[in-house]
């Protein structure tokens, strides 16, 4: 829901489109029925999904009034195309857009790649599947659970322009390559991680 939803009835949806398996970020408006939106859809962003898993699935407004979107790495095992580390792809990232400027959306002026060297929508990179996240109401920090591959689940504090390491690392552990993986990469470690021996389920929740 838009921060001033009660005034203008704007709401935003993240869904996977069945016919082409693309992630769609769309805007709707409330109807005269308070429990129902109008059928008029404004599509803001379409992101093709190469595989059938890791589609992310959440979006939320931050305390800066910008819309944040958690995007998975596109799926399959081990991010075979290395999308999460590719600054010119929107997969495996946190995105941040301005729904109040331009059409279909604007770019916040301090986004990391607003002047080039990557997609301007990108806020942070190196994520596998950040499908749940929240903003700490006291500090404004963005907390996310990022689903691991075969061994480690992690919780991150997401900061602008930072790299959270996937597919190079899984949690704090080398993944690809499996040794000496951090030599040429500045990676932010998770706040905490747990091994699948402690819990076989993917990390969920993410609320502070």
C-alpha cells in the first residue's frame, strides 16, 4: 500500500505472470468497495524469469517513500548465469524505484548505478531469493532473509550499493569458487546464518 493510501487509494502488486513466467510490478487503485481494487492495471516493470523458481515476490515502501522490490536470482541451481553478480541484470537484487516521478516510474537520485555501470533501479546486489523483508520502524534499517542453496540460510541488513555475495558465497562460506572466493570481491556478511543441520527449511519471516 502507498504510504498515503487513505488519501489516494494507490496499491502495488508483485506477481508472476503465467503466460511468460515474468515478474510484474503493477499499480492498482481502490474502488468504491473498500475491500476491492479496480480492474485497471498500470504495469510499471516487467522482469523476465529464466527458470520457474526464485522469483522473489515481495515489495514494500521504505521510510524514504521509495518502493523496494526483492528479486530472486532467476532460479535453477547455483545461479548458472551468475545473474546476482551482474550489475546489468535486475535478478538477484534489491531494487528501489520512485512511483511519484515520471511514468512508469522514476529513479531515486542516489541509487548506486544512477550514473552508469549498472541498471539504475538496483539498490543492492548479490542476493539469491530475498522473498521476505521489512524495515525496522525504529531505525529504518532494511532487514531481509535470503534463502540459501544446499547448506546455509542467512539474514542480512541491506544497505545501498552493497554486495551480499551470492553466487560467490552462501552465507559466509565459499560457494563458487569453493575456495579463495573473496579475493577480488567486497562482500557484506550476513548478520546471522544457520546451517541446514539446524533447520532444513528456507529462511522466512524477516520482520523486526
